[in-house]
C-alpha cells in the first residue's frame, strides 16, 4: 500500500548564507506546505530580504551550509530562472525600474519563457493579450500600465501591483512577498491585500509575507508567524505573535527565547 506522505512545497534545512564574506543567515529552518500563508517578521537587518533572495537564487549570496528543497527537490544550486520555472516567485522589496523595456513585452517574454521550460510553444499574442487583461483586472491595474516601461515612473503602490501581476501571470505555486505593504497608504494596502487573498483562496497558492507591521496581517491572515533575528528564526507561532510584538516590542521576544 502506498502511503500518502505529504512533502512540503518548500523546506529549508539549517541554511547558512554569506554575502561578501559576511555571515547573514545562520541556520534557518522552515517548512511550508501547499496553501499555507507564513509571515516572517523581524527588525531591520535581521536577514528577511536575504532569506528571500537566497531562496530565489540571487547570485551575490553564497550558501555555506544547509539546503533548500522545493517540491522535494534540492534547488540550492539551480539558476534563478529555473527556480522560477519550477513555481517560485519573489516580489522584490524594491522593484527596479527598467528604462526602455516595454512592460507588455517583458510580461509576454517571462510568460513564454515559462512555457518553453514546459516544452510548450509560445502563446499566440492575441490570446496572451486577453489573458493579461484578465490578470490586470484581478490586480486592479489600469491597462495603460502595460504600454509603459517596466516600473518606470510607477508609484510605490503601482510597482507592488506590477510585482503581483507577474506572480498571477506566472501562476507560481509559492509567492514570496517582501514588504509588499511598505510605502502604501491604508487604502492601497487594503486593496492589494484583497488581491493577494483572491490569489490565495481561488488558486490554493502558498505565500511567504515578509512584513514589519501587524496591519498587513490583519487583512491577510497567516497560518504561522515566524520572528527572525540575527539570521535565525527565533520564534514561530500563530497570529497572536503579531499582537504581542506590537504591544511589547522585539526585545521581549529575544529575551524569552535566548
Ligand atoms: P532585512 O530584510 O531583515 O531588513 P536584510 O536581509 O536586508 O535584512 O539584511 C541583513 C543584513 O545583511 C544587514 O546587516 C545588511 O547590512 C547585510 N547585507 C545585506 N546586503 C549586503 C551586502 N550586499 N553586503 C554586505 N552586507 C549586506
Ligand atoms: Mg528587507
């Protein structure tokens, strides 16, 4: 009899990583299953963005020890594009503006690159346009944004929406959203949270939400909250941790865990 043993979508084991010989990640362990929402909180400089970039395969970081498994497969040595084709998506904390690159051409290129990786032919441009229109509606971005250069002159909120648009378009299984809430006013925050909730609920995606603030987690309810400090996850719990952090600060958690 074959037992149905569930493999985590993402499993990080004792991950240590450096940049320019500086140790940043010092033994991270994390397991995420399909459909789960995990929040990672922690003070500035605790290693949250580094963790997300190491998971996505940013070339500036070196893995010293440990492994990253995606759908049970070790991806620690894979190039970022291959990780993306497997279903991993990272929305940057600071999305870059790319002068001279048309947003629609860019989106069509990443969509087709993923299809090619699955041995599927390029999509018909008209079909792509229809698909893109649907996704634009979902992320509440006006159609005019696809004829502009990638992120050029976009407001903070529009850049974040353009990241979510890529996530929705690529239909990635795991989205790592690095401070998607930063720089957004309350209405924009509420609105982008609704979009993310729609993606989670209708498509059973898994999400890692990196955030400083409890406010985002009032709109998107995480199954787990992890607190990062000095390159490690020092506490994991339910959404109540966010309340305690807001009330008592990060020092309190450090004191009870160290
Ligand atoms: P967080 O996202 O939690 O604010 P980061 O992952 O951005 O933290 O940064 C973690 C630590 O890594 C910080 O001390 C930061 O200064 C350091 N760091 C990040 N990038 C570099 C780099 N390119 N060179 C040296 N140190 C870096
Ligand atoms: Mg960061």
